C-alpha cells in the first residue's frame, strides 16, 4: 500500500538556523499538508498546498515558514531562523484522488529539536 | 474559523466494554469529519470518517454518528480490546478539504 514518507526522522538544529523538512506524498494525490504536533498536544494545521500553490494557511504559518514542491514528487517545509518553540513533530499528509478527495494519509513525521 | 472541542480528554474502559468519544464543531460549513488513531510515537491513522450527508457510518467495531443540527459527532468503539488503547483525534474540514481542524485528543486506555 502506498505511504507518505518523510525525511529526516529526527532533526536537531541550533536556534536561528534554517531547516528543511522533506516529504514524498502518495503519488496520485493532489492535496498536500503540513501539520505540527507539540509533544502531548493536538495536531495543528499549518498549511495546505494544491495545484502548485498554497491553498490555505493557519496563523501559525507566518513568514518564518515556506513550502515548496520543487519537483514532481517532493514537498518541503522550510523553517527560517528556528526558535526554541518550533520544537515539535512535523507531519506531512496528502489526500485527493478523483474518487476520494478528503481522506488524508499522514507520513511518519519528523521530530524537530531546536537547541 | 472553526473550533473543534473533544471530550473526554482521558477515558479508561474495561476490555469488552464500549467507549464513546464526543466532538463538537462551530462552523456549519464543515462537512467532512474524520477520526484518527495515534499510537505513542506514531503517525495519526485514519480509522473512520463521515460526510455531512450521512448520519451514521459503521465499520466493524467502530461507528461514527453525526448530528449536523447540533454540530456534534461521536466515535463509538464496541467490544474494546487492549490494542484499541491510543490517542484518538476528531477533525473537521470544509467543503474544499484544504483545511483541517483537530480536536484536543482523547487518550483511551483499555484495561485487560
């Protein structure tokens, strides 16, 4: 069964550094998402991406964040000038085929630790 | 924007008993309501979903009910098993499916 994949599984970075989190969505999916989950808390929506542009973004997704689909398979989240409070699990998800638009499938996550 | 509330935050049941988790939402434009199961350190996994044109959906031991008028939906797990122990999240999405709002999660423990 196809799965969403994410790399790296764990990223440690120093405050102020830039990080890029990578995702490979399921190949025939049309919608891509990034979520954040701080340890022990709920999943928080960051951004959705469709047709090569941002479809929706939350108030968390400020100028520090950007997303890109640099080629036909990867979907990346860039965090500029990381802060301690950016430490969290970041999940990528994808959804959307012709027959089923809404069902989201999550990747295994990247645990980001900012020191 | 949408606000999804979920109760209870923790739930313990004896193996074989039923578990019910409830969510409410605020935006009447929401029309898709998935439920996710998240085991410790793992990704959320879709277990069941319901669209607003349906009042109830069942898949083996799991069922979801939706009351659009009252803006609430519930997850029902019957004949619970220890492997059902996990955190369960409800979510709501709009017609476009481009923004999902999650509840705060329910930690379910099934006691053998």
